[in-house]
C-alpha cells in the first residue's frame, strides 16, 4: 500500500516549523522578542531517545526520506549549521533529512533531528539560504521554544496548512464545528506547537547568528523569507484567492516587516559566502511538486498511477496533495480523499469513516441509511448526514468505492446544508485508469541550466513545464523580477518533465 494511505498517530510535541499555521497573541510575544536569550543546553540522552522515537513517524507523515546526492548535500549543510548552535559540537549528533514532500516546510525536534522538504529546497537560490532555514529551525530547539509553548500544542493538517480549514460561514466557530473540523482531517495530521511571534523572531535572529559564525552571508535569511512570501502570494493567486495569509507568516510578524528585520539584523554591509552555483548544481534533478508515487494533481484532475485511479474536483475548487490524503477546497465546501481499513463491507466502511469524524467522548454522527450504487463499474456506497454545529447547519457526506477485496477509498465532504450536490460530479468521476495511462504520468524535475547569450526571463519561462502562469512561476522560483536581465553563463532553475 503506498505511503499516502497508511495511518499513524503522531504526537511529537517538540516539533517546530518555519511554516507554522496557527494564530497567536501579540502582547507576550512582543516581550519575548526582547527577552534575554535562553542559555543553550546540550542534547540530552532523553532528547535523543524521544527524537529517535518520533523520527520514523515524521518520515511517514512527510513522504519518507530522500536518498542520493541531493540528500547527502543537504545533510552536510545542515550538520555544518547545526553545530553553530551549541547544542553539540559533534556533527554526528545531528540527523538531517531531506523529505519527499511537495509542501514548503522545514522543522526540527529535540534530539538533533532536522528536516526540510525538497519543495522548500527547490525554492532556495543558494547554500546560505538553505543553511539559514535549517539554522532557524535549530534555533527553536536551542532556545527551548517547545517546552515554553507546550500548552499551546495544536493540530496542524494538510488542509489546515492553507489557513482556515472550513470557513466560518460553513461551520462557524462553535465547539461542535471545531471538533468536526478536526475529525474531517484525521487522515493526515501532525501535532505541532504554536510559536509566538517573539519566538519566531528569536529563531530568525539565531539563524542569522549561526550563518555569520559559519561564514555564510547572513542576509540569506532575509532573501529566503522574501522568496517564501512571494511563493505564498503566487499560490494564493493560482488558487483564486488574493487574501490568503501565508502559512509561515500567520504566527510571525507580517512578511514585509519580517524580511526587513532579518536584513537589518544581518547588516547592509554584511559579507560571506553564498555558494550559489555549487548549491544549484547539487540540487539539480530533484523531483518538483507531486511525486507520482503519491499521486499527481494537475488543475482539477487527481491521478494516482500506482493505485490506478483518477477523479476530477468540481469547477472552482483546488486540491492540495498530502502524504495520506488529498485536500479539496472551494468557497462552497471542503473535503478530502483518503482511505481506511476495509474488510469487504462497504456499508461498515462508510459508517467507520463517519465514526472517525468525531473525537472520543463526543456524540458520533449518525449517517442513517447507507445508499449503494455503481460508479464507472466500481461498487460504491454513500451517505449524507445533516449536522448542527451550534452556529450553522452543514451536510457531511462520505462517498466510498471498492477497488478490491481488501481495498477501498473514500471522499469526506462538508458543505452548507442543502449544498452537498456541488460534489456530485466529483463523486461520479472516480474511475480506474489503464496501465498505459499510468505509465504516461511523469514527474516534474528541477533542472539547472546555464543561460546563453540572448536568453531572457520570458524566453526561459516559456520552457517551464506548466501551462498556467509559467512566467510567474519562473520568476518566483529564481528570485527574479520581470525586469531582471539574464547574463550569459548565469545558472537558472527550470521545471521540466
């Protein structure tokens, strides 16, 4: 069974992320920003044991560890910056992992475990930026932010990464609505901490200090934060939203002020190595975007070549592919596609999916009668339950398909009462794909090329493996503007098949 559809329970309360997606207050945070730095404590035996226990679970949650020369390079840079923290002078005390995830993310946990996704690495433009991001995450651990914010632990999910999982207009902010939100998203969740703005600022500053100690240009922290802000703005536009708060900025100072603060801290006359060409050469060839082994999102179409299935989201909706579920988002509803244990009884499977939508001790949702049908030759079962959240009434639908004697998949959707039909076309679109269709699906790759005389941002952008916004994607990927001039011999990143 592909890793996307395995189920594990995560409880890694020490996890920090530069892309945290939760709100925070500002009063205590402001004081925290000017507080005296916390003395660094060496990695303890307890930290090592807890980190070792959480490590395999985190790998499963984020698509597994990459191997090969790119992973070896990221590991070397990560260990080099990690020893600047004072947690340990031994590079061998740190485990640095390049994750096979199409989401921009990085985090660290006590015990010397540091993680960054291939997607975030692809957004970087030099080695100093990579070191800066990893240094920021190590800074959270060195400053013991996890223990300080333990009481603020909150669940973060593949849909939650985009901001509000289910709009207040659909669910409201009632306790019932919040419980239902969490239940809907149990297919892929990670227990992370809600760090204060002051703590994020402290980690930025620590990362900058580590860069300086390691001989890197400390301004790389600011340029990387700018690239993150630009990528988030582009993602929001592509998803049809111009008001989305960047996930990494929601607990942090606003993006512009955070970039300014980082550049000011580094100093306008700062110097140091960036190793730009070395970095670009070493990351060339990485998978970019979705890994076909986890399924591919192309606009409204989701195709999984290993599972040999495909479906199409409704018009106006967008999808985000996670390790164990696909999020489906639109103004008129939300949902996800995932799986669960199946023993051959579709009715029981549907009831089990409803049972997973509420927490222990809460009243479970009664789906009532389970309806049976056939969709594109697939046995299917579904039910819709109307739920009063306390502030609004919603319809929750589970639509399941049998793909084999011990294999089933399902959608869970939630809409305002009476609006469940918006997903009917998606439910009917589920189908098997042929071996030929599966074989035709190719991953996108990050290619680093050397510009030639006459190349422009426009001519190079036309070579991007995208039909939508190729120029915008190219500019953000390379940290360029539409007016940037390309010099012959300059290394440039492209996304190709």
